[in-house]
């Protein structure tokens, strides 16, 4: 269903100075984004109303002519849409005194499967490049100090103005939840403005060295762990999934181990059915559902199948639940 909400709380975005022409500033045409956050439109001089069409469903005329609205947002329209996973199309029509004076269209891609490669034909949307920052610097602190980007106050930390949506999901990484953006991001490095100081395990081990060393000493180490690809499975900000996983546990595991769900897994019982991969409660983890990690440690173990608790043999693993 087409639903757009005006973000009246994002007042600090109102003063962005753009060119006079109608423009969809975010998401940009031909780009892909990883989260559905906001839609930012510059109406242009003299425009008093906009109609926004998202994937074929159109809004009513959105009046932006009011004195209070103009005082807060000038000619900017900031919305929170419901983008579809995959390809999206936005058409915007601008009106003045009831007459259409301009229209524009953008196509972009919402990449919800973080395990999938970037979509072909779309480039990553980058906000912190000179030409875009120039349009926002009038109202946003885009030359903060290291102390600024680690300020624990959401009212004073300049990153929070636009990026607080990263922290909406339930499971939040500690530094992100404390607004310690500078713990992981540089003001400037060879990769660009406000990019990660290091990549994957090189960065994660600065805080999680003890955990990483523990897993690296295992006799058998899971491939992504051995390669230091922490972000393959974990999001460094927040996600809806425990341990900041980028997807629900079984969905994440089966994203790589596709054949596990195609046939008999572990054993065929007297009923002819295989051992379940999910569904019942986990006997060894109160209030948790059974999943791949009920039997397998996703980081490593003493056996080739990474059984939990250092278990090497299959029969010993079965006895964790089937004690009779």
C-alpha cells in the first residue's frame, strides 16, 4: 500500500540549499540503498504543491505552501516511504496555483538481502561527496571534530541528525547505541568521508580481540571467520535479529548452505522425516527457538561440523537434547 508520512521531526534537514529545479535528492536515480529510510525532494522556487507516485501508487496533492511549513522546511519535502525490496520507481509532479510546472522521475534499488551481490546496473548511493555536501552544509555540521562524532548526546552528535534510523531495530551494537560513531568511522581517510577506519575483522578485533582469538584457536574455523569477514553475518549498527545478524539465523545460514534444506538433514527417523531445522523450542536455550545454531557454532569448533560446546561426535551432540 502506498503510504507516505511527513517527517516533522527531521527539521534540521529543512534548510538544505539546492538548485532551483525540481529534484529527488535521495535516493538518487540509478543508485541502490540498503535501508528504507527517507525520501528527500527539492520542490523548486514557486512550487506550492507536490504529487508523489511510488511504484504506480500516487499520493494526493501535498500542500507545501503554508507559512509554518515554509518556515520549517522551505521548499523541501521530507517523507518516510515504504519502498519495495528490489526495483523502485518514483515520479514527482510539481504544481503552482493548481498548474503542473515540472515533473521528474528516478529509479533505484532497495537491497534488502545483504548476502546478495550489489544489483547489476545500479551504483551505491554515496552521500558524503563534495557536490552533495555542498548542498547541505548550510544547516548540517559537515566538518565535525572527532569529539563531535562521538558525542553521546543525540541532540549534539551531528551524525544522529540523518542517521538515527540506523538504530531503530531492536538489537543494537554497543558503540552505535552510545553514538560513539568515531569508534569505527574516520572523519576522512583514503576511502572517503566518514568511512570505516578499517575493514571487517581488522576493525572488530580492536574491541573483540579476546573473542576472535578464541575462535581462531578452534581446530576447525568457519570460513567467513577465518577470512575475517565479520560483516558477512553481523551488522555493525543495529538489526531486528539477535547478535546483530543481518538476517534471521536460519535464513542467514541457508543463504550459503542452500542444499541443507533440500533433503534429509542429520537423520531419517522412523516417521521418514528428517531432523527439523527449526520450529520447536530449543531444549538447551530457554525461550529460544530451535535453529541451526542449536547444534552448530557459527564461528568454529573442535569438529569439522562446528558442533556446539566443543562436541566432536554426532552421538554426543544428540545426547544434548535426547538424554533418555
